[in-house]
C-alpha cells in the first residue's frame, strides 16, 4: 500500500505547478519526437510530415495544409514531391517532366521546356523538372537546377487541411519574432495565475 501511496504522491507532484508544466512540456516533446520518428520509419522517409507555407500549389494545397510524405524508390510524372532545393525549407511541387537515360518524359502535354533544354543537365539517374500548380512557369524555366533523386524526401500521400497553421503561427511568433511569443506567454501565464488566485 505504501508503494501505491508513494506513486499517487509522485503523480500529484507531476500534475501541479511549475513541475507539472515542465513535465507535460517534456512529455509532449517526447511524444512529438516519437511520432515523427515512427512515421518516418513507417513511411520510409526522414521527413514524413510537412506544412504548406506558400500559395504555389493552390488550389490543390493551401497555406496551412499538413501533407504526409512517403518515400519511394522512384517518382513519376504528376507526383507531388517534397525536395531540398533553392529555399531554406523543403519545397513541395509537382513533377511535370523528367529525363532518364537520354529520354525525356512530360506530364499531360506540358511544353514549357524543349527536350534539348532538359537533356543538357547531365546526372546519373533521373532528374525532375518541377512546377507549383499555381505558378505560371516551371521552376527550372526560371533557371533553377533540376531536382535529383537524392534531393527528394518523398511524395504526397495524404493531406489534412489547415491543421498546419499551428506550426506556421509558432514559427512566426516564437522562432522568427521571439519577443512577441514570449510576451504572449507571459500574458497567458499572468491570466492563468489570476484565474487560479480568484
């Protein structure tokens, strides 16, 4: 019985005050890391979930959408892929053409680049030409390098609309402008303290 009483006391301590807050923050972080790692393993990618942060894929993907990514051996025309490119964050665009073994394949009669322009890029394996659905021209039409197989994290398999706004707002107010985020936290803490006091 003493062991049970000690467990109840420990649990009560972990649920109250500053210790409780720290405990739940650490628990939340542990759960988030575990889910990310587990999904990455199950989906065969190092980046299983991304949040859309631009309008380049409207109307198929909107700002704030969460996209689940699955790694594949290879990718095909029309696939929406997440890849490392010219931005600091991974990019999510559609494959509109690719070249492999000296041949060029194009998606749905897409014709913004001549075959010879695509074939001038020499690499081992496939190279992908990409385009945001909402952009007037392809990424490589503007001089960006083609996407190689090594650049790709995976392709879109599931979308949850707008849930990613939580991440976007967190990054905006806590990462990019931490003073605003800390101010908001202080206001919330004071409000909670006053509520508990009364």
